């Protein structure tokens, strides 16, 4: 007997368990079995697909691979050096302007010209230009004469060659890389602009004209400057010796017409349900952080959300260079101040946030947070200023929370990281992630809710998400906005304003 209480069988013979035996059926079943049975009928040979010939035409995958490699080869062999020198009619006007301008300046009093408007100056210039052209023995037709007048007035009172680009509503960004190269962005795509400056001195004078209007200065001692144009467009200037190609000017233009959330939804930046949720979030005084990369549309989204603020609320905006254009009657913009030549007198965003708390605000909106002022904003959100908003740079909602923690830790505040995370979780309600896709379109890719803390980790839940599907033949990205079907935790805030049912329906 074995150790398990069984009798040992003959040597080499093991007991068989579950041995299947074939079932015996009628004689006809053997014939059906040979044909494969009724469940699996036989496949006729002509129904089988022809075997792929390895030497035949390439498959679709191989064709795509060949197209991709061809694009790489074209890019490697293409000469990318582009010139922005004016051509044709513009070149002729530019050439005449260079001859007329010095003689015109001899006949004009600059101080008197500065007191006139552009239209008045053009009227005063017309006979003088005719005199100069007669001296130079140049004959112009009516079109060339009007173009020359405009160019000369822009040169004396405006921003020279930049005026034409600034007045073009289709251009969203202007990037001047020295006097000989200027790029613009149209419909999300970069292209070279047909303008050119006389020399580095000409470009530097225009840069100084821009920054001097807002009380800033730029020179070799302070080679960096942030400024704005009269229409609110943001300007950054960097000059030699930091810029090796000469003075560089970057202008981020803003639409003259206020952009609303409905307009963004109509352009495909979000779905109608996402638009409804964001409208309710703005109206119900939720604390919102708008996260995204450079040029992704954070400031545009903040301006659109501001439309939902109650007109009776007092709103303060705080920025380095005032570019927000809120659509509210009771709105006070504040702007930081850089240090003077002695390194004194600087007013930072943190200083303005602390001062704003003494100005009886209902909401505080920060154009962009970059450092320890993040802690002051969170304190404002937690001390009766619900509905505060800000923007910051990050690639995802989770990374946005991590960046907020890191910005507070960068300051001199000596509090543990767990307390910082708790403060963020208690203050922030929604994170709106915006992204500029590679086809130039700007989309709201995530709307994420901050729920609270679980241990030392901030817990979030995603309400909406943009999912990439494919790319069409023109390179346009096709995707789907998807509601995740979760009940929002901020429903109680929406209920206080009577929007709980529409908010719930939008999220489900």
C-alpha cells in the first residue's frame, strides 16, 4: 500500500483518469465526420484567397513606410534657407521709400508731426512727397503713391514694416529674428513674411518705440523686456548681446473681437457638452486652473471663461504684462513692475496678490503663475475668493498639480509637501488642459476634477477627454470628445446656483 492509502498496481502501469473514448454513431456519421461535420462544413478550394506573392506589389503598410521615408529624404535634401526680402510691387515701393525718407525728414519737424494723427500726417505729407519725387525725377502711379504715403507714415508714427502684419486679422503671431528675417503664423502654420528692415538700428528703434509706450526700457544693460501694444497684444523683446542675430521681437496678437466659449465650440476646440460644463463652472465660482503649453490658447480660454462672471462681481487681474481683456464692467487690471537700474523698486506678482486681498475682490485672476505666488493664489481661493482662475505651463492635468507643488517649494515657505498637496486639493476645483496639436488646431484635451487627498496623493477624476482617432489626407487631426460618464464632485457648488441638473446631464 502506498503512503496515500492506495494499492500499488503492476509495475509500469499507471491508473488512467478521464480517458476519452470516441463515441460510436450510426454508419452515416462516419461519412459526415470525413466531410467535417454539419457544424464545420467543408471549404471549397476556389473560396480560399490566393496566396500572397512576396514578389507582388507592396502592401499598404509597406507603401506608407516608403512614403514616410521619402518625406524624410526630401526634408534632408531641401535647402531651408528662406529670404524675407520684399518682391515685385512691395520691393519697388520699399526702394523708393529708402530714397524719399531722408529728404522728407529734412522738411518735417518731428515734434510737430508727433502731435498729428496718421490721417492728418498723410494729408500734410502728400504735397511734400510730390516735391521730393519731382526732385528725384521719379514718376509714380496712383497706387504706388498711396502705398508710399502709408509706408512713410507707418515709419514715422507707427511700427514701420510691422504695421502691415499687425493690421492683418489672419495673423496670430509675429516673430522677428533680426532685421532680415520675419516669420508669421497663419491658421496655425508658420510662414516667412515679405518684409525687411533697413538695418539693425532701424529694428532696434522700433523695439524701443514699443517698450517705451508702456514705461519699460530695453538696451544693453536691460536686454530683456515684456511689453504690450495698444490693442493688448503681448510683446517680448530681446536685444544683443543676448540675441546673436540682432534684435528679436515676438508679438502674440489677440483677436479684436471678444472670443466666447460658444465660438470655441463652433471652431471644434471642444464639444457642446464641454462648453456647457465650462460655462456652468465659470458661473458657479469654481476655482479653475487652465494648463497648457506655449501658444496653446490658455489666455484665450481665460478670456472666454471670464464672460460667465456675474457683472456685479469685482474682478482683479494680475499679470506681468497686462494682456487679459475681461468682458466685465467691474474689472481692475494690475501689472507688475521690473527693478530700476539700481536693482530696486521691483513689484512682483506675489506682492500684487497680497495687496489685492486688501482691495475687496470677489475674484482674483492671475495671467500666469511661475513661482511662489502660487501659494498666495491658493490662499486667496481658500479665503472667500471662490471663482479665482489662473494659467500655467504643463503638459497634462497630473503634471499641472506637480508643477504647482514645485512652484510653492521653490519659494521660502517652510511647510511640508503633504500640507502643500492638501492646500492644492482643497483649493482647486477644475483643471482645463488645452493643447496645440501638430496640425495647428487648438483643442481642449481634458477637463479634470480635483476630488481631494488619499494618503499623500491628490485624487482626480476625468470628466471629459479628447481621443485621437486618425489623420486625414490633408494632415488634419480627427478625434472624438468623450464624456467619461462620471458624477462630478463639484455638483454641490452647481446646486447652490441652480445649475446642478444641466451640469450633471453635460457630464454623463
